[in-house]
C-alpha cells in the first residue's frame, strides 16, 4: 500500500509508461516543478490520523514582476519564470546559482571533447547527464537540450553527431556565460 513515485530525468511518454509498468504510482520528471510535485504528493499520500494540514490562505510570495522582466531581458533564452519557483522565487539565489553554474562548468565542454576523443562514451554520458540536470533546473533549456543530445549520441555511439552536439553546446554555453557575466558586473536587475 506504499505509493512509489518516480522522480527522474526520463520525461518522455514511454518513460512514464515504463514507470507505471514496473509498479510506480506516479512519475515526476526533472527539472522538478514544485506545483506538480505537491499535486502528486497530495494525490498519493493520505494524512495519518487527525485532520489534514491547513491549506494556506495566501499565495506564496513571488518575485517582483519588474525584476523578472529585467532578468528575462538580460538573459535571453533562459526560462526565468520556470526556474524562479524552483528556487523559492528568490532572484538573488537564482543569480548566485547561475554564476556558480558558469564558473563550475567552464571546462565541461573540453572534458566532454576529451572523453569523446578517448572513446569514453560512459564518461561522455555521465558528464552530459549532470550538465543537463543542472542546466534544466536553472532554466537554461538550450544547454539542457544540447546536453541531452550528447547523452543520446553517447548511448547510440554516434561520433559524428557527438562532435556536432558538443560544438552546439560550446556556442550556447558561451552565449549564456557572457549574459551571466554581464549580469554579475551590473548586479541584480532592479
């Protein structure tokens, strides 16, 4: 009677079907959408004895619309409105995490290229998978999509596609890194 909910980066329809076929009661794809997570948990978890927890009467605070607009303007192609709720609608935290992402992943493309050259496809897959998850959580959807393409190419052992995908990832990463760098110098948009 214990409900089991899959929380996975596998987000395609066939992945949901596979989860259900092995007995999962629910399926939540990464990056985690807080509302979907809450809805799924409420659907499958019954409160233990006693009344259910009270429902909040006020909506949670959201980031100021002007700040969101400024972030969207400064970070073209970044899904700011999707990322902020995952971070408690905290623009300062979002900016810190973006800067950390750019710094920590500055060499990831070279590492992936090295793994490709060495034929270490499992290492390529792992590096791309990690990058995809982190980028997806931060609303860096183009980087996440490039990383997913690299993941798939590593699984199918398609070297030509891997080379093209890593070049695309490099270009996208530079674009995003430059946008983040401009934000860092300018501070939080007001």
